[in-house]
């Protein structure tokens, strides 16, 4: 074995050459985000055909040829959320320093499950968690860790809260005998809460969906009434979830009031800040975001409004001990150091993962490159551009501007000669806007998504995109109207045409 054959090895000189070529291609990609189509808009069948149905290769291949082919495949057949007119879901472009960070993190390859396997990486993660807490106004001595995204951050917080309220007994005994547990969320809460209640033994029937007001915020009076009814029926309230930036319209729940209700009822108060928490850093941001420190736990999502490349979410828990209380087991095969004046952090004891990658690096470098000032500027700009889009929608004769919350604007296409308000016209507008969305999504010029507002299907632009300019935001209504006119001409039934008596 003195000359071991290692089919995966790449000699350093070749690695250097391949790496330089790849970085050149990536630099071109990042530098031309607005010039290439946002998406090729291909169908699943078309994309699958490109890969073919070949079985697992028996023989290996040259890395140079593989990287060349793969770069072409990805550059020609991907949707680019780095495009300035990508405004879908809540997905940001990757900060370039984060792209480099992921390469460096993969090269060092620390296992951030145990401190001894990742001394510097573990400390960088701890500092990143502290800095995120500082940025959003959460106590920096909180507990926390990085996970794969907003869903996972919410799930980890949920488990910390479940253990904190139900006590150590829940770890061995499970939920048997815990009573009919109830979890209170607004009707606009993200779907992670269904996964949490389903998978962690409560069942989705435990969820109490509290109605929202016209602005999409949880109605505290309805919450109080539901709590009273449940207590009278012998149920056991476990957790109250507030949302700081709903996925549909960017609404922020009345956090201060919800915190007081949670305190009165001795339930865990979790805030899902996956989207909106970073806007707490804005000096003139929504007042309710200034109260995030009142939450027992808080989910933040750096791959949304901190512009880190996917994937990275962040768990923050006010009392640091709540995480190990929920997650720590110490098996015989780990002899990690846990003692000393400054004991090492072994992250496998604070969350669901055992082996863990170095997700923190891309966030840490982004925070250092832009600083608080830089983030405040980028987030404020995103909000301002959403307002520009909303205003330009208001001024457009064929676009009905609807909500504006944080950096999310909603609107819909309404042909000038169509009167909304009759059931037939409203049903037609729903169908028309759905068809319009499908066409826009594959058109390659603009990517928006949808929301449902009071039963109506509407379009939704969410700007968490440091490449979007004022011109991009202002252009959205006309881009939508242009595609809308073409579709309206194809789809409108005769009885809804102008001049036809209704
Ligand atoms: C409020 C909220 N919570 C949770 C999530 C889930 O986050 P992720 O997709 O990163 O898992 C989202 C995603 O849009 C969200 O908007």
C-alpha cells in the first residue's frame, strides 16, 4: 500500500487550476446576474432529459471534464435567486463572501458537533449566534445554535419549549399523561407548526389557529377567549407562537401583548422571526419588533434577510440551559471535555444534529463584511423598494395594489375594463392571476409568488435582494400588466367582455 490508488484524490497543482477556472466562472455568474434570464423556465421532463437515465457509473471520470460539464448544466438550467428581479417566496441572493466561506468551510471540514473536532469553528459559531442576537435585540448571553433553516430553527425552539414546560419527565415518559396539550398560533403562521405538533407527539389537533385582524396580526382578544375556553375544558396550554413577519404579507404580531398573555398563562412564548427579525435592527422599524427579547425562544433565518447562501437558520433561547436540558445525552463513546472555567461548547448537546457542518462561517463573514450599519442599510433599502413597488402598483391603472408589510407588497392584475366585485368577475380574476403567475414564473424576466388575501388569489413580491434596484421595483407593475393583457385576451369569457350586458 505504499502507492495507494485513491480515485478521489486531486493533486494540488490540478486542484489549483480547476479551482481557479471554477472561481472565474462563478465570478462571471455573480457579475452578470441581471443580464442572464432569471430562469430557463424548463419543465421537469426537459430537465430530466438533460441528465438522462444512465445507471451509476461503473468507472470514474476526469474532474476537469466533470466540472466543465456540471458548471454548464447548472449555469444554463438553474433559476437564479441572485437575479435583481427575483422577488419570490423569501429567498435572498447569496452574499459573495458567503460563497467563498462555504468553499473554505468545506475545505477545513470541521465537525461542529464537538468542540475538540472544531475548536475555531465552534467559537465562531458561538460568536455568530451572539452577534445575531445583538442585531435583533435579543439578550446576547442567550443560548443558540445554527441549523439548516427557519423550519429547523422553529422545530428546535419548539422542542426546547416542550421540555421546559413539561419538565424532565417528558424525556423518558413522552406525552402520556401530559393532558390535551394546546399550541396557540395565528391563522397566518407558517406550516412548520403542523410538522412540529405532528412529529413531536401532540398531533395537529393541538393547534389553536387564532384569527388575525385586517392587517394579518393575531387578535389578542380572540387568543384570550380561546385560552379561557380551553382551560375551562381542562386542556393544557403549552406554547404561544407569535410571528414577526408573516410569510404572506410581512405582518408582525403584537409581540409585547402576546408576551404578557404567555406570562399570565405560564406558557412558553416562541417567536418565529424567520423572515422579519433582522428588521428589528432598523432604527425606524416596526415598534413590535423592538420586543423580541420578551420571547423565550426566537427563530431567525440568516439565509433569508441576512443574505447568507442556503442553508442556515438560527435558534435563540433566552435561558441558555434550556437547550442542553432538551437535547443532551452523553453516550459512552464520546469523551468530550465538559469541565473547566470556560467549558467547551459541544453543539451536539444543543440540537437535533450530531455531526454538524460549519454553517456559521458564511454568516460570520457576512456580518463582519457589512457590519451592523451595512445590514441596516440593505434591509432598509429592501423595505423602501417594496414601498416603491407598491406605490408604482397604486399608480398603474391595471394593477390593484393591496398590502405592504416589511419588504412584501401584494397586488393583482385587474383589466381596466373589468369591474371587480361581482362573483363572476372575482372568480375570473382569481383564475387570471393564477395563470398570470404561472406564466411570469417561467418567463425569465420577473419571479414573484402569491398570497391569499380574504379568499382572493393575489400576487406577492418579497424583496430580500441586495441586487434589486429602484428601476427593477418600479418596473414590476408594467411587467405584470403586459403579461396580464396577453393572458386576458386569451382567457376572458365572452360574458365578461366590455359591452356585454351583465
Ligand atoms: C415566517 C416563516 N417561518 C418559517 C419559514 C421556514 O423557513 P425555511 O424555509 O428556511 O425552513 C419561513 C419561510 O419562508 C417563514 O417565512
